[in-house]
C-alpha cells in the first residue's frame, strides 16, 4: 500500500497519511520517535526493552518531543525525520508505518 497524501502538522506534532485504500493514519511525533526503526533503537525493543540496556537514542525519546527539525521523503518508499533530540537514523517505510498505525483497523504491531 502507498500513501496518496502526507500531511505534517508541526503545530500539533502530527503526521497524517492518507493511504490508497482510503484509510487515514494519524501518528503523533512522540509515538513515531519511540517507534524508530533504526539499527540502534530497534534491536533493543526486539530484546524486550530492558531499562538497563536502553541505548542513548531511545533514552532521549522517553520524554515528550517538542519538535521535528526536518522531514524528508526517502527514495519514494519511506519518510525520514530529524528529531528535536538530534536523532535522524530511522527510515520509516510505508509498510512499517502501516504496521504501527495506531488505529484499531491496522494495529498489527504496537510499540
């Protein structure tokens, strides 16, 4: 599935994706930051997320985020963020974003 329209609402700290199946996913920035799929953040989550093993990149994401410094499309298959905490390594491909959609319909994976 691919997005038809992407809206980045910096004031309300939200990303909305309107998919080609007419579904709309709305993610708040804090949720997305905590769901970072990068090589530093993801392995820790997959091991169960033990607090004593938390990488710095994840530790910085625990508080509420105030802003996103930059958002860019990545190769037509994903979106990338530079977060207010300086972290910028996660590439959020469309399949992953649909997997972590917080709605009941697409909630295949919760963070």
